[in-house]
C-alpha cells in the first residue's frame, strides 16, 4: 500500500436487507437504508453515490433488493459506501473486513472471501462530501448473524438456557444455547419487510412504494395498530415454534433493528422472560467486531 494509507485494522459491515450497519475498530458506527438505484441521473452530485468502474450507484433511493441470498446481490458499491462513511476524511483505507450472513447462508461465505480478500478498489464516492478513494481489503472473515449478538451479552445471560431471536429485513435468525452450547441455529424467511408489504397492501389506495412505508409510519400517514404488531410477532413465533418454544428458556433476547418495531408487544404481551436487547440495531456488529478482532489476531499470530 502507498505511503499515507491510514490502516484501520478491523471494519465490520452488515449488508442487511433493510438497513446497512457498520462499525470500525475505533467504534465509530453508521447505518443507512438499504434501498438503492442505478438509474441514470442528470445531476449525480445531488445524491449520495459510489462511482465504480464507470457505473453510479445511488443510496437511500430506489428499491429494496428482495433477494434472500445476500451473496447473490450486486453488493460491492454498497460495501464501499459503508466503509467510506466510517472513514470520510481518509483517501486511502486499508482494512481487514468482517461480514455477516444469515445462519442458513453461511455455506456461501467463500464467495465473499473470494470476491474481496486481497482486493483493491479505486472509486469516487459522495457521502457528505465528494472524494476519490482507494480501499484495500487485506483479509475477510464471515460470521453468522444473530449468533454474533451472543458476544454482547453479560455472562449470566450467556450461561443460561438462552434463546436469541434476530429479526431482520427479509429473514430472522434463531439461536438456542444451553449454557453457551448451541442447540438450534436456524434462519426463517420472515422479516420486517413482510409487515411493511402487508401495510402497503392495506393502504394500496395511497400508492406508497415499499421503500416509503417506514417514512409514512413515522410521519403518521399510515397508522400501525397494536393488533397488527401483535399479529406480525405471532407470525414470527409460528414460524419458529417447530424448533423452539419461548416458554422453555430462561432468557429470550430479541434483537435486530426490526425487533425495535415490536418492542411494545415484547414487553406487554410475550412471556416475562422475553425482552429487547439493549442495543438491537447494532448488537450484531458489536459482537462481530469482537469476534473479528480475535479471528484476525489468530491469523496474524
């Protein structure tokens, strides 16, 4: 790497179906909505973008990619944008990279490694400022979503009969552990976008795009009832009950940014051992950062 490179030893990026989250070894964290567009724009500098190999990718506009398998997505520009947001002032960034995959997709992890390990990317990015950047990825480690959050829990919870439910955009991961030993590690195809698609259909006369539903809720244009939230939560429980029963665990920790949406249901309706993680949006990347540090230290030993 050229002189002047600012080496950031570990960077974690979670390329979620609804949100992208990232953190670096200085514990700076960012998130942004996952929808993007590659449509032609007459004035690109009016938007946030990455220009890579002559193609613009614009962020937080356009459509969500509803593909379940993350490694099959065209993810490179989104990844570079996330790393750029973490290091806006650096022109040259050298890093080890931790990525996350749903438990059911961990067999696909080699694609991430083959695509990115020992690769260098030269591109233009517009975050809050426009900048030419070079990102060199030295090594890549892939860790499972949901299970990464385990490493953020206190020792008493870790050593209990524990169920972790990580609710994402398109899928939810379930991790059952007995005194730290995994018993169930599974992914289910249900996530917050299923709720938003139902709300989109209920409000079809208003002609909202899926990407606009969250904003319409926040502005009060779409009302979400407690009954609708309870129904969505029950849909999740119905999906996972073939493998786990909530009442059989000492601690049932709900995490993932989508779990924040159903916090009222978790607190008011579910069994008393159910509760929301203290930092549900970022718990996976916090845990993955600790796992990544250990993994890369072993490689470098």
